[in-house]
C-alpha cells in the first residue's frame, strides 16, 4: 500500500451517506429552533431549515470517518455555519448595529428579571455604561433594522399581515420557554460530577466520546451508557418541576430511589424563578454563566 493510499479519505457508499442524513435530520430542527428563538419574527424558519438541510447533505458527502470526529459534531459545525452565512447574506445591518441591539435586549431582560418590572431608560443606560441619548439611538437603529427588513417582504405590494406569522409566541409562552432553559441549566449543574462531565463535554463542547472515555478512565461504550443515564435524569429532573404527570414513579433499591429523589429536589433548589430567567437571558446572548452544583 502506498503512502497516498494510506492517507486517502474513506469514501462512504451512497447508502451510508443517505443513512447518515436520515439519522441526523433532527439536528437541523434543533439548530434552526435555537437560531429562530433569537431572531426577529420576519426571519423565515423554512429558509433557515433549507440552508441547514443542504449543509447536512453536503456534510454527509464530505465526511471522513477515519478522522475520529463524530459525524454529529462535524455536521453540527457545517449546519451552524450555513445558517449563519444565510443570515448574513439577508441582513442589511452592520455587525455593530446587531451587536448593540442584542446587548440592549439581553441587559433589559436581565434587569426585568432582577427588578420585577421594566427598567427605566436611566437604569438601562447606567448598566450599559452609555448615556440615555446613546441608548435611544441604539433603539432607533434596532427599530430601523426591523422595519426595513419587513419592507423587503412587501415589494410585491402585499400587506405586512400576509407575511407576519400569526402563531408567534406571546409573553406567557416566551416566559415558559425561558424558564425551561433555566431548569435545563439547573438540571445539568445538579448532575453527579461524572455524568455532568459527559453531558457538558459531548453536547456543549462537542468533544468525541473517545476523548471523554480517556479522561474518565472508562470505555466508549460506558460513556454512551452514562450519556443515556444522564439524559434520563435531565428529562425526569425537569419534568418533576414542569410537568409532574410525565414522570414515572421512581423504582429500584432504596438507595437508588433516594439518590434520584435528592437529584430532583436539587434541580428545584439550584435557582429561583428570577435567576432562571436571568440565566436564559445569558443563553440568548450565547453566554453561559459559570455555576456548578454544590
């Protein structure tokens, strides 16, 4: 075998590529939902989904399993990049405008959660370190970005009502979504340390299972088992506080039952309602607060 043959990428069959695409289709939906929750309502979910699906298809054609990188991680990067490129291509506003508008929105959410009311312009300006005039200018820039983007949809003479979705979430749905994100972060923080390392490493930092197995001194199959165990705990830990009727009775030995019940209780006591909303506001800006279970 020649050196070139030894280093040549492994070519998957069409059937194997199609299987990869079919198996990982949900990733496109998850990433699209993550993006759409932080974007103005006029942004089309279908267009982002199309960009993500094309990236998933292309990822299956360019994937080389000999690199040791899991396909889910490889495709995740490609899909996110494709969606970002699609958004940049349709966005007239500069990065600075978007960045200032996003920082203003996140700060306003945080102060609302902390104060229990809408902050005044003076309070907002003080936290942002700007004058009230600069704050007003930032609001104007953000509003112009929204208005001009909407005008692009009405070039055919149709009314805005024909293009703005009527099923957009209201304030109650938005609060519920943010509280769920807060509970998810609390549930991850309350996991036993080794399970938390697996969840954060695999899902948040996109580390290969082989790397996690080496760190924890176990096999890759054990990492897979720990991931399943942790996901089941996360699901039941969140549902205990959000949808108790979906949680099956805890079974097993007395010690196992006690451990699970202690974990469920810890999820609820990690943070209070205001703190959960504040954490989800950080998430909207792509910032993960540093916190760990006691």
